[in-house]
């Protein structure tokens, strides 16, 4: 009985010491929080939890208090890395750890905050890669955001911008169309207009370059793609020009007239549309209307060409 008694008293003494150590670890963590030593506070609080688990139920209260502190400390460290240290890669790694710790301790609010910070850090990194023309890396970062939140429309738009810079027509179209689809759902008319303009300008400009490079099939495809995102008088002008080069005068007339209807400016501004219209009309054998259209196109830089065309057609 004497031996058993000694063992019991020894166990009580050890348990009391371990509990005291756990309390000291917690108090140390509190002091380190006040001293703005976040990393030290994390270590102290995690040590407190470990000691409490060794003690058992009698340390449950102090363990609960320590657990309440830990996720927030991890988040504070992550936020400091982002906002103070400007160490984006370290913030990304720390935010991921914060999410894991928050899940472990059922800290839902902190996990959501850490996820938002992670996305913010990824966005900053992606922008850095984009501005530095490290386009493949930028795409990978924006994809990392979308793996976390597939509805993060800003990242979808940023991917479209990156593919535009890379002149990847297929992936640009796929990505901007996805963005437009999601924006229509939420009814954001401002962003919808911005996306449509981005796509229209991209395909129109690409179509102009294809036309200048004497690639009519590509030009027509690109210019028609542009029209999916809105109407534009210059697209119709370019289409008229391409179709006239192909001697497809019916489509030349149609597109020149559409562009002319949209041009509300001066007679000089309308001249280029009238010129393409006249070329198409002449090609179809409609000499009378062609002569009148050439007359309306008689402004710089078409003066010499108009004179030659009217002479050939024997216009009065």
C-alpha cells in the first residue's frame, strides 16, 4: 500500500506540474501577442495545447483558450507578410497553412479570411507576372485562384487579357466568352460592356492586320467574330474592302451600306464607305449608282482613285 501511495502522489505532482507548465505557456503566448511577436505567440500557444493534451481533462479550459488564439495568430502572420513585408510568395504559403490550421480547429471565419487573403496575394502575383510579360506564369496563377473559387470573375478576365497579349485567339475567345456568361448571370452591365468592347476591338484589329497581310479568309473570320460582341462601322468597312478584293461584290455592297448607315459624321468621314460601295457597285455592273457613289467619295485620300475610276466608267 505504501508503494502504491507513493506512485499516486508522484502522478498527482507530475500532473500539477504539467498543468502549471501549460498555464505558463499560455501566459507566455499572451505576453508575446502584446509584444507583437506573432511567431513566438504561435509557438507558445501550440506548446500550451500539447501540454494540455498531456494533462487531460483538467486542462480543457486552458486548452480551449489557446485554440481560440491560434488560427487568428496564423492569419495575422499571413496578413503581415502581405501588407507589411510585401513578401507575396511567403504570404501565399502562410495563407495556405492558416486555412489548414483553421480547418483543424473549426475556425470557419478565419478560414474564409485566409482564403480571401490567399486570393488577394495570388492576384498580386499574377499581376506582377502579367506586367513582366511572364504570361505562362500569370495564367498558372490565375488558374490557382479559379481552383479555389471558380466564380472569381476578375481572374477569368485577367486570363483573357493575358491570352490577348499572347495573341492566342482561341483561348482568348473561350475565356472572354466564359467571363461574359458569368457576368450576364449577375447582371453587371458595366463589366459586360467592358468585356464586349475588349473582344470587339481585339478581333477587329486582328482582322485589319489579316487584311493588310492579304489573308482574306482569316480577315473575314476575325471580323465576323468581332461582330459577335457588337456592331462597329469600321468592321463593316473592312469587310467591304475584303469582299471587294475577292470580287464578292454582293457582300461588298451590303457591308459598305451597313457601315455608311452607322457613319453619322462629315462627308469626308463617309468617303471611305462610299468608295468601297462604288467599287462593289461597279463590279456588279451598276454603273449609274457606282458613278454617284464615287462622286460622294471624292475626298482625300481617294481623290486620284475616284478620278481614275470615274474615267474608266465614263461617268458624266
